[in-house]
C-alpha cells in the first residue's frame, strides 16, 4: 500500500476562462474518511472529479498510488480502482440492478459473469437490497437506488471511494439508510472522500474535514478539532449557516 | 361527353399482371429491408463518431451527413447509376456492369447511404438527450470509450429512438418508389407497366397504394409492440 494513496500537487482547473480549482496541494491516506464541505460553487465536485480525471485539469498533477494521472498510459484501468457515487445515482436505466453492478467488473476488470454476479449478490446484501437484483432502477425508491449505486461502485473492489453529495437528492427518511451504509463502509476501513452537507455524518463518521471556498482549500482539520474551533471566519460562517438550517 | 371507364379488378389476378405485382412487392420489401438494415449500421457508426472527442472523427461524420442529407435522393440515384460507374477504372466498370441486378444494387447503395445520414442525425440527437451523468458513471467505472458506447450509451439511445427508427423504415419504404427511375422492378413500376399494357390505371395504382398502406400499418403495429417489449421498466409509468 502506497502512502499517501492520493497526492495532489499544485492542481489547477479551468472551465474555459473560469478558474474552478486554484493551485491545490493536499494528500489523502489509506483507511481515512475525509469530508469535503463548503459553499456552492467552491469547487468540491471539481476536486473530486480531478481525482479520477473525469475533468482534464490543466496544471499540476494528481498521483494515485504514486502513479501520475497526467502521464497515466491506461487511465481506464486506473479509474477501475476508484468507485464514484453521484448525487443523482446515475444507474443505467435500461439495465437491471444486477447488470448495473456486474457491467464494470466484467468489462473493465475482466471478471467472469458468474464471479461478477456472486460479488454483486454479496454487495447487494451488504447494502440491504438483496431482493432487488432483478428490478430496474426506476422501480426502486431513491434510497434504494443510491444504495444500489454504492454497490455498483463497490463492485470495482476499489481502493478509494468518492461520494459527491450522495444524499442531496433524497428525502430525509432515505438519507438515513444511505448514511448508514456509508458509515459501515468507513468503519470497515474503506478510504473515502465525501462531499456532503450532512454535518452529523461528518462529525460522527469522518476522520478529517476539509473546508473549501473559491477553488481553494481554506481549512483542513481533524474532525473534533474542526467542530470545536474552526479557524477561518469563512468556515465559521458556513458552519453557523448550515447548522442553523438543521 | 361522358367519361367511361370499365373497372376490371379480376384482371389483376391474371398473369402476367399477377406475376408483376408479386415480383414488385417482393422487390420493394427486399430493397427496403436491406437498405434499412445497412442504413442502421452505417448510421449508428456515423452518429456515434460525431459524438466522440476526436475532432478528426467528428469531421468525417459531419461531412458524411451534410453530403448525403442535402442532395436530393433522386439526384443521388442518378449519380450512382450513371456517373459512378464511369469513375471506376475500366475493368472495374466492366465487372460492375456484368453484375446481375445492377439497378437493384445501385438502388440499395443509394437508399442505404442516404438514409444512413438521416439515421446518424437521429442517433446524434438521441445520444445528446442522454444525461451527462451516464457518461460520468460509465467513465468513472473504468470502461473504455468504446465499451461505454457499446454497453451503456447506444442501448439507452436506441430505446429512446425506437419510434424514430421505425419511421425511418417507412420513409425508406416510400422512397423506394423512386428507384423505378433507374429500372428497379418494384411495386410502383409494376403498377406503371400494368397501366401501360392494360390501360387500367386505376386498378394498377390501387394495388400499389394498398400495398404501401397495409405494409405501413403492419410496421406501425409491430413497432408499437416492440416499443412495449423493450420499454425500460418503471420509466414510462412514472412519466
Ligand atoms: N462543466 C462546467 N463548465 C463550466 N463551469 C463549470 C462546470 N462545472 C462547474 N463549473 C463551475 O465551476 C465552479 C465550481 O463548480 P463545482 O461543481 O466544483 O462546485 P461545487 O463546490 O461542487 O458546488 P455545489 O455545491 O453547487 O455542487 C462553479 O462556479 C461552477 O459554476
Ligand atoms: Mg458539486
């Protein structure tokens, strides 16, 4: 195991003329759960999407297990070690849940159909929807869909899981079931980067918290420390605002 | 002066008229089905490369579509029939002309390439209608671009596009009538010959019209059934 698992060096990202990430340097170690928070438009999604090169950054580099993403000869193979979970689930609507989960293991990782399906059933059990394998995404509730999407990401047997606001599109009672799955994952030692506004989750589950604003990391602290005394005014304001809402 | 016209419907069942009608019908259906199949394959390919990141591939796709879509089909038929063989090297031209069914093959070529451009446009708009997140999900899971299109994007787009693809078959089917101009013995040309031989134009063209109408209705029914079979469970009910 290389440490750090992810090493971000002087990373900058532009969308056309707009600088969304401004010279970010940071790193993430294996086995840790890090929550990323910050106001809308601060660059949280962009940062996550650079880590598997869903966005082609213009400056700097990201090293995954020491491998430079910029110079990676086979980016698809590298991506197949990183699971990603999206706000709107993004399950493939024309495939059953089982097929959703087995697609990448079969075609990106070269698993046999039988192995991939066995793995899928184990994972569906783990996210508590073992009985939904044959159904199609639109036949599931939002919470079930997101748990299926988590199972799909876990089917890559990833070394890192990226979550981009996984509960923002869900009703409150469904948020709980998704957060429970994520908490169990963290407990099992999965390396996780989670963009979320769920501060209860952040406080209970995460090891560290990053606060972003304006394309920069304004603050990064151990979780307990962050909640007892955030340093920057912007982080304090943000926390006040978000905790007021709850 | 009164207009006098003696209807003679039973004559259509006599040879040679009966034979011409059957041959015409078979040729029309053959030509349409084959052209449709080829047009789908080429169209899916061209439509997909227009959506990739490669500027070169996108350019090739655009040139293809603009070229074949903007020249009237009748002109394309004539070009393929009269001009194209002249541009071949001499021995090639000789072997081309010696092929059996040159008009049929030419018609097939012209109809396929013309319709492929239209299919490509449908595919492109079908693919554009797919949420960007689907591409992100497939890419982030380590699928290659080709795998992503093969397993996720095209099957998805295809289901969205079943009605359009069906109507493209109907268009080919009706466009195939134009091929009589280069001597394909399809159903409209059969009607024309019957009229010329028997002077019974009403009966002759009625056969052609009824053929187009019933085939169209059959295809519409079949596509409705197919659409229902391939519908994405849960998705339609929710709309
Ligand atoms: N594809 C894009 N094209 C142009 N600008 C973009 C694109 N994606 C993001 N941006 C801009 O980049 C900035 C950072 O976006 P990003 O999505 O990373 O923010 P975020 O912190 O995830 O916000 P949110 O909480 O709203 O999801 C925003 O100002 C956004 O408008
Ligand atoms: Mg975001």
